């Protein structure tokens, strides 16, 4: 479910590299910074998305389970799927929100 950054295949992790990887999949990428304590209650989106994390820890709860994303992790969130998310710990999360399709 979680796709981990592969330094051998993708090179060093940075914002430009992850943006390129997501854009190559046909996604439009927006950068967000979520401070500690940020919580997104259960919701859906009308688009297919990929959430990528550049820094911090981001807990996502999907029907398949709960996943904690860390730097270099990406996860697909299909349109219409109920999910929730929250920042874990005291470090802000730097996230790339990719809308695909």
C-alpha cells in the first residue's frame, strides 16, 4: 500500500525529485505544510490523489488500515474513499498533494 522512496532508482529524496516522480504519473502537485496537531476528520475527494511526505510523520486511516507515512513515503487515495489523516508528533509534515488523472 505504501510506496517507499527508492534512492537507487529515484536518486536522493528532495521536493523537486518527488514532484518530478508524481508529475510523470500525470499528477498536478501542490505542496502543503501541516503543523503538529493538524487533524483531518473522515472525508472523501472527488479526484484520485497520491499523498507524498517529505518530512514529518502523517497517519492516514483508510478502509484497508492505518498507515504512518514518513519522509519518502507515498500512498494512493482513490476518489470516493473515506479516509482521515493527522500529523503524528511534534514535527510539521511537509506534504506533496498530487491530484492525478
